[in-house]
DNA sequence: ATGATACATCAATAATTATTGATCAATCAA
DNA sequence: TTGATTGATCAATAATTATTGATGTATCAT
């Protein structure tokens, strides 16, 4: 894994490294929702959620769609697929890296 | 995803959210290595790596095996499998959460 | 025993992230 | 137009993480 890919992976994982953000993703599994719905659901401040939604968006994990005065957020297929790639790479290494095992 | 699971996921993802730690995991894909080898490879301070190795270990992503005055680190199958579970759960949600789609 | 090596841990500091309470722009309803 | 609502963003602060250098504990070679 070269540097550039690693930077991207770190950003992705960082976005996933927070309980509030995992909670948000969980909610979005049910389909897109606006900030006000999420704020109501998580019972927390709006600016706090905006902050976390931005982190998720910057990482490519969610997508936003403005409509009127609402902003609807939803899971972003691409971001999640990216994530999957990173995991697969690690997974592939599991089989050959236990104690005293060598690969290639 | 309930709270307890989410906490664990956050810890796992946090461990993966740092370039140095991703670099370490990358090295360990080739098989177990001692701290001195990793320090030489990454060209950085020993206490710095000990810190990051501890984060990875606490997250269950790597395993350590003392031998003489060396400490050998290697990937931990379990931790990686845990990780996979979390990803799968997210992945499963991809198909039904795009804009204006609803699940269940 | 002495000295060197491998590594963990600690304390101090630096850097990064998160939270909170404004404020602002845009949209909409009356 | 006025006033209310949605949500982004900003500044200040708090909290968490990372880095560095120092110290301490084993282990090993001599």
C-alpha cells in the first residue's frame, strides 16, 4: 500500500472512528434523512451533527442532496466500496502472517 | 448497531485511522517482525512505534510474542475478522440506502 | 559483574479533533 | 415584507492523540 492510498485509507477510517458518526451511518442505512431528522433522532445539537456529517462527506462515505431548506444525507455507495477494497487487502494478508509465517 | 458494538468498532477504526499504523500493518503482512526491524524500516523513533503498536494491539489487530529481548509483532486474525464483520454490515446497507430509497 | 541492546512506559509538549454557542445565508410561510 | 426554520460555518474552548526525550527493566554477550 503506497503513501497516497494510505492517506485516503486513514481519512476513511478516521471518519469511521467516532461513535456519533457510526450512529449517523446507522440511521442512514434506513434511507436518506435531513439534518433535522437526525438531530431529533440523536438528540443533540445541530452544529455538532453538521460537523460530523461533513467529516463523513469529506471521506466520501455519504452524499448530500439539497431540497428547499433541507439537506438530505444518504450513504454513498462509492465511499463504502473504497472501504471494502482496503479491507480486502488486509484480509488477503491474514492467511500468511501469523507468528512465524512468511508470505511471498 | 447497538452502543457496545459501536464502541468497539470506533476503537478498531481509530486504530486504522493513522498512516503510521497502516504502514506498520503493511509491514506485518509479510510476517511477524520485531520492533527493531520496524523501527529500521520506518526510519523513526522506537518509543513512537511502541506507542502505535500498542494502539494496534489494544484494538486487537496485532499480536505480540516476546522472545529473549525482542518483541515480535504479527497480524491478529481475530481482530481483522472483527473488522470484516463491521464492514459487511455497512456493505449490506449499501443496496437500500441511496437517495430516495428505503429499507425494511 | 559490566556494558550493550530491545523495548515499554512516563512526563512534557505539540498537534489534532470535538463541542458549544453564536452568526449568517437561504428558503419558505403568512 | 416579516418572521420563522434549516443548516452551514466560525471562533473559542475543551478534550483527545501524537511526538519526543528520558528513564527503567529485562535479556544477553563479554
